[in-house]
C-alpha cells in the first residue's frame, strides 16, 4: 500500500474535523483482537468512522491488564525523550475531547498529581524534572507547604525537601472506561464477541482473509492486534516477532469509604488515588512487583506504606489485591502500525495504555482507514527492533 505521510495535531478541537462516516470499501471489515482499554478505543474510533468492526475478547472486556492498571493519566517525568512526552501530552489532552464526545460517560477525575521527596538527592532530581518539563510547556511546578496542604488537607508529608504539583493530570476507573468505550463502539454498530479466542490469522496469496476463533471463522480486511500481553502470541500467527518483557504490578484496593484525597498522591511510600465510588487504590511504584504473589499480606504492606503519609487511610479496609502483567515492549515504548511482512495486520501494544488510549484509538483509525502514516507515531514502529538487531 502506498501510504501517505500525515501529521495530526491532537487537541480538543483539531481532531473534531476528521471524517466520521466514510470508509474505503476495501477496508470495511475490521477485527480488533483484545477488549482492553486500547482495543476498545480503537474499536470505537473505527466504528465511529463507519467501519464494520468486530471486537474479539478472550474472556470479557477489561479483564486483562486494564483491570490491573493504576490508571493515572499523565505526561509526567518518566515520559522521555521529548517525542514520547509529546505523545503522552497529546493523549492526555485527548481525554478532554473524548469526554465531550462520549457525553461525560468516562468520568475522568481531574485534579493533578502531588509528588514529593525528603532526601536532598531525590529533591534535586525532582526540581530538575520540573524545570525540564516546564521548558516543554507542561503545567507542572514546585509548591510550598502552605499550597500543598490546601491541595491535600489529609496528607502529612513530613519534612519535605521538594514537592511538585502537575495540575492537568487525572485518573479514571480503567474497567469502567473500557466498558464505556465498548458500549459506545456497539452504539456505532460494532459487534463484540466474547469469550472468544483467536486461534489463527488466515492469509491467501499474501493477503489477509480473516481469523479463526473459538466462536467461529470471520472474514476480515484488516485485523488489529491489541491483545495486551497476548500480542506477541497473536502476532506470531503471521510470523511477526513483537518483543515484550514481563512487567508485573500489584495494587491494593480498599472497600468504599469517605473521601480522603482529591488527586493522585505520589508519596515516597505508596502511590495513591481514590475512585469516585470511594475505593482507594494504592501501589508501591510501577516497576517490578515486590513478589510473585498478590497476597493479602502484600496488600496490607502497601496500605501501611500509604498510611505513613495519609493517616486517614486507616479508616479504609482492604477489599482485594490485584496482580497483573502489563504489556511492555522491550524498550519501554509503544509498538503501533502495520509491520512489514504481514499485510492487513495492524499492531497496537503499549504501557501506559490508559494514558495513550484516546490518541492511539483516533490515530490508528486514521492510519487504517485513510492510508496515511502519522508522523507522530514514526518512532514507534516495530521496524525499530529490526534495525537494532542488524546494527
């Protein structure tokens, strides 16, 4: 396919002008493999454009990595280099547009995030990160203790060396958000099939013809592989190697209770947020999980670490502990687009899928249906791994 190059500035207004109900006849039947938040967003945006979309989910929508996500919407200090920051920044802004488009059903909580450190070296690092992101235009700044306490009256930060507030960040309930996107995809005509596992991707004379699944065979013009941690397995059906690494995460979830925090709190002990239903979610960072088990004991340790800075957390009791594996490409950056050697197959795997989902959904639909290559996604093609292996 002779794909045109295209740069789409994604903001709350600019994307509204994209075509809504026209699809080339040769690309009308599209399957999306994976009912997490990324697959749901792609299915919705494709269906909104008029494609005949079938969403395949192995168990039920939002039951995989999405259900185990902290679901913090941000383009903060880990989002580097600049092209990756820009991708996340535009995606976070994309939630503002998507909220309006879906009539407020997403229920995003906007309040920003508070982060602080006690140790001089960590405080120095935070000041540097704030200055760096400010130079890129990000709405983050250092705050003093008087402002800090106004932002979160129940947090007791201790002897703070440096604190920051990134004011335009937010969070969502990831399961509800994915379910909302699936529901709106249905309203646009998408078919949602689950439980349904894709067992083969069929090709004939070098072209995609469809997929075989546990629910039957489906003729397709394009298949989007957005299967989270199963992406590598599905892509291998057409001989494509997607290098993923294990990225386990453990979260403690409390029972519903009184409101104790109003924004994402990134304390030195635990990262915390509180959902609209009063449940508080806490995790000890977002690297490797501290153990191989999501046990109650582990959950209690996470809450204990949080209570050091949020004493009111003592009034909320542990309801469950979740442990899941996040889909993480080998170099930490998204893989998205049509790979070489697999006509009709489009890949979409990333962490954090929650932040990126509004942008990825819209731009994937643009690339698939309009035959363009979006410049914003140029750094995230699968081919980058081929060049590394050959160098």
